[in-house]
C-alpha cells in the first residue's frame, strides 16, 4: 500500500510539473519568401501586343530577442524582379537589399536607451529607359553600392506592444556611398564618393495580423540633417500587405515612397530636381512563411 501511495504521488507530481506553463522563449524569429510571376504569349494575334514574362522574388526575415532589460531587434529584406518582353528584352523592375539592427537597455517600462544601425543598397545595375545613349544602351542610374546608405544612431526605443516599435535617435550619422563616378551627381555628390550627414532620425515600425488572413508591415523613417537645410526632411516609407489564399498561394501588395532632397531626378526639359519617388509591386504567387 505504501508503495502504491508513493507511486501515485510521484505520478501526480510529474503531471503537475508537465502541466506547468513553460517560460516563453526570449527569441522570436519569423519571415517569408515568395515569388510572383506572369506570362503572356501571342500567336497570329490580330489585336497586337507584346509577349512577356515577369517574375518578382521577395524575402523578409526578423529576429527579435527580448529578455529581462534587453531588447535586440534585427530585420533583413531582399527583393529582385525582372520583366522580359519581345520588343524590349529583359529589364529590372525591383531591387532591394535592406538590413537593420538595434539594441536597447530598459530604463522604465517599454522605454529603452538604444543604439541602431541600418544598411541599404541594391543588387544590380538600374537604368533610365527613357534616355537612350548613342551606343544603343540606356542611361545608368544605379549599381551595387551606388548608391548605398548607412546610418548609425543613439537615442531611445519605445516598445509598448510586440507589434509596435518607435526609435528616436537625436544623434544620428548618415553616410551615402556612390562608387560609380558617373552616378554621383544624381545623388548629390561631386568631388567625393561619399557624403556624411549628422542629424536626428525617427523610425516607426508596425507589423502583425490586421484581420483574418490579412497581415501587414510598415516602416516610416524620417531624417533631418542638422548641419544643412534641416527643414528638408528625408522620408522613406515602406508598406507591405499579405493575404493568404491557401497553404501556398498568397496575394501581396508592396509600396515604397522616398523623398530625399539630395537625389536629383532628371526631367524631360533637361533639368534635375528632388521629387517624390514611388514604387508599387502587386501580385499573386507562392508564399512560404517560417
């Protein structure tokens, strides 16, 4: 009887221990990879047209570590798209490399003293297909590390909810690198391949489920150069929506807007000045979340 009671007690203890809620992991990782595409062929088509094939690849991944008084957040975004038509050949439609990392030490609830770093560029050559050169090519407008943007700053991080983060860095360095000499005037550089700016930066990020199978992510980045025209605030705004259709298929919408007073966009009249830049990519294709 004594052995039976001891066995029952041990069993109850084991069940109680296993039923205890395990401490959640301080590490949160997740992302998605997807490809959208389209194809059109024409044979003896009286109405005319231009056969085409298009594909766009996107990869997003986040790693967050939150434990005790520490908060470390990292995000990587990659994108590349191509479109091929019979008349124009292959042209790039999308191209992005973005990485950010920030670390904060809590001072009060949801508020951290923090430091952060970002890097942004593109994979391959980009062209202005509205300007044809004498050799039959097109005007080059970008390349790997032309331009590339680096920022590093110190300030505070506010993280009231898992889906919302606000970084305010009153002491921020912003560097612009353009390794291709002929492209430097477009990005406000003349005698040097680099430009250094010092100012204040605010970054707002929000992500999560919106409703049902619809999820979203947005990032708004604002930078003011305290040393030159501080009233001309650089704006970089990214929005992404994903709508899950089934296990593999998803519809997505991406919007990117940039305003930078140093980037001079060529105009039809031959002049060049700062403009609001906008890019939109939408499609239906394969999406894998992990």
